[in-house]
């Protein structure tokens, strides 16, 4: 009599064992509503924003539009960058990924620049989207 075969229940959220440098899987869209997220402004400058996300994922998002092209850092690591060949002063959107506990979710920064009496330009609109919803807006 053969021994019963053990069935392996693959867990898509298990850590990547084959490659320690591999990335966590994307959280399915159907599960985005389960995330409990809140965002708060940490610091604000003319062309920079730092927003902290708390809840189901902990992250600090740093948006920098001071140089040519914009950069988005998540917990100090570069995660998104716009093209330097954009036809406006800043790219209106920068997409990136935020890592949670054993999963990743898409995120987006929407910006718009406007004139300023102190500096030549400033961010006149800043909106942070995470997992399909606006977490922070000004």
C-alpha cells in the first residue's frame, strides 16, 4: 500500500525562499478593502513632501521634485522616478510600490505646480494614492 501523498498548500504570501532578493507578491485587488490605512504629513517644503502611512502597512513616503525629474522614496529606498523628458515642469503622476508585511500594493503620487510669491513655483496640489484610494491630499 503506497503512502498517502502530502498535499502542499502553496501560500502566495510566504517569504520567497528560492531567492532572498525576490520581492513579495502583489496583494490582489479583491483584498485591498481589508487594508486599514491612515496617512499624516510629517514635513512640507516648496517642492518636497514627507507623508507617514500607518495601519496595515508602515511606511514613510518622501516625494522630491527639486531636481530634474521627481523621485519617490519609501522608507529611504528609491521606489519611483519620473522621466526627465517630461514636457511639464513636473510629471503629474509618479507610480511606485509600497511593501507591507509579506505583500506589496501599488501607490501613486499626483502633483500639480503653481506660482508662488516666495519662490518661483511650489506644489499646489499633492495627492497620495495607496491601494486604489486617496490617503493624503492637500
